[in-house]
C-alpha cells in the first residue's frame, strides 16, 4: 500500500462490512486524506456537521481499520473547510523548530534487548530530573537512537516541567560557540546560556576531546550545573574511558552518574523498526520487504528510516517503477554504496577540525609537527576509506607519490607501536564514518 489514497480506499472497503452504501456515500463521499503519518490520519470534509458526525460516530471504526492495516494504533483528526488555514499554519509552525516538533519522543522509540537499559534510564531521568541519574551518559555507534533518546528526554521534561530552561547543543557546536564568544568578547553571555540551564543536553560530547580550552570551559559548566542540582545528559559514540584525549577530571565526572550503552538492534527489533517507520509515513511494507531491510541493515537504525523515505518518494514519483521488494533491494544497494563514499574534502575537513587546523593549513606546506602528522593521517585515511590511488591522494594534499606512500607507512607504524596513537586514529576514523 503505497499512497494515502490507496490506504483510504482500503479503510472504506473495510468499513463496508459494517456500514450501508448510503452511509459510506453520505459521510465519506466528499472526504479526502490530507496527511497520513506519525500515526495520525488527517481527513478533510467540507462541512462542520459532517466533521462532527465522522468524529463522533466513525473514528473508532476508522482507527480499527488502520490498526489492522498497519499493526499500530492511529489517531484521527477531521477538519472542515473553515479549519484548513489554521491546520496549514500549525503544520508550518511545527516544522520551524525541530526540537519543538514531535519527531523524537519516547512513544516512537522502538525498544528491544539492545537498547532497553538505555531507554529505561532515559525515562527515569525524564520523570525525575536530577533525582535519579546525573549525569546520564548514553553511548553507542552512530544511528542507533542516542539522539532520539536525548530529544525524548527534552520533550518529556518540557511537557512535565514547562518552566524548565532546556539547552541542547552538539559537542562540536559547543567548541564553535566558545571560539566565537572569545573572538567577540562575549564570554559572560556564553557562560550564562549554559550555566542557567535546568536541563543540559549535549549530543556527541566526544568532539570536545583534545580541545584544551573547550574542556576547561565545559568542566566549569558541568560543575556549576551539577552543584546547582540541574540535570545533565550526554551522548557519545564511546564510553568516557575510551576517549584518549579526554581530561581525567572530565572522565571521572562523566562516570559519576549512569553509563548506558546502546548496541545494534537484533533482527526482530530491526523488523519492528522498519514496520513502525513505514506506518508513521503511511506505508504498509510487506513482510518480505521488512525482512530484506532487516537482513541488510544491521547496525544503523537511521539507514532504515532513510530507505523507507526513499521508497515513499519512489512510489509517489514513479508509481509503476517496479515491485516493492525490487525497489527496496535497489535502494539498499544505493544506501550502502553512498555510506562508503567518503570524499577527500570531507576527510580533510574532519581531520583538520580534530587537530584544530583549517583545511587550507592541512593541505598546505607547513612542516610543524602537529600539521605534518595531521597531513600524514589524512593520507592514510584517504587510502583506507576511499578507492583513491596514491597519485590522486598526492594531488589533493600537494605531495608526490613517494611522500604519500611514506606517510601511510609512518601512520601504520605508529598504530602498531603506540596504543594511544592507535586510539587517536580510531577516534578520528569514527568521527569521519559516523556522519
């Protein structure tokens, strides 16, 4: 079932077993589907009278039909002509602010064995901020739901404690804001923003590792909030002890509360995620399509959502584009291929950021130790993560073939000889591949 109209036709077909043809024609003849996503069906009917009749008499039957089709509970909203403008305004306002929207909430998080502990901890924190686990540190690979839980905590606390001051920031943006505050002389405003928070949510905190001034500032921010009894929630792609350039005092503070990890979901959970994501977009995936997705996408939940969104787009733009299963197989191949396609500019950008350099400095001629090592690592990772030849790598970084080969061997020797250097390479690689 691949369009709103097809879903609605199926609902009416199911209602025919309970209603007379006259009732179907009278109340639903002028109905049209405006939206079918996020477990909500929005119907339009011309008059207020028919709106009220459908809502009062038939919402239960429509809901039961949708549950039978998708396997999930759906809400129904019916609007008439006079409410269309208001609905469009609400829709536009809701999309203006991601955090204020309802895309990431606890009820939309699929719980399985791989994430049950982290989910329970997040719910506990949302119900009793700063009274249970503080800080809550959620870690796991990219695309497993860490950000979803972070946002869910924010939404729940916002609803329960509307006066709470909630601040959300990504780890690398914290660094950028600090740099800007120093350059513009607005250090006090910067500190005020974070130290007055009732709830501080920091996504990808690993990006502050190795940045001395950023860690200093975050250390004092953490202390200020913790001592004031404010809740702190952090996410990372690894536990604190595995961040090689994280200051020891920050590592110990991150471990004061509760560490909760998220592992890649098992097959059954991946199937449930695929079905849930599809139903929220108004699609009903066949068991074969869900199984295909679950068999091929094993570690990144975000990829599952991306595949279903692309399938929805194919169905809307090319309704005769092939069977559902063949389309899913094609999309999966495209997704896997694109996930592995790391451009040299992207690699240079990420490595430059890690070493606090500009991309121009990294690809320039400076022989300063920090810059030279960053450049060698860039050559090594371009070779590892792309299909580029030594000559192509040399062209990007303005070095000849022999220099590139020497640099790659130098990094390989460093990995073999120094555990801390190997940790740094793993960290940089994760920063690149967890995009």
